[in-house]
C-alpha cells in the first residue's frame, strides 16, 4: 500500500506512477470517492503504461476530475 510520502512523490512527479501502483490507486479511488487526486494518479499510471484498461477506466472516473488534461500531460 502506498504511504503518504509515496503519494506526495507521485503528485509532484506523476510520471513516477508505475504498474505496481495501479491496484493501490484504484482501491484508494474507491475508498475516497470525493477525492479527485486518486483517480488522476490511477489514470496517469494506466496512461504511463499504455494499459488497455485506460479508455474504459477514463469513462468511469472522468466525472470526478475537473482538469482532464492533467491525466495525459501530467501537469
């Protein structure tokens, strides 16, 4: 499970989101449904890995993210 330092690192450097983080970030997205941080990091991890689930998951989480460009650009 990601700790607070891991989360801060990934917020500051979204390119650090890795395949190992995907399950933890998905679980955190479900556990904290009012946070847009975890869906952004989860989708960024999928995008970084060109995961085939990205398009489907983007459809599920897009309504929770105000700046959708951040997922692709990482800014």
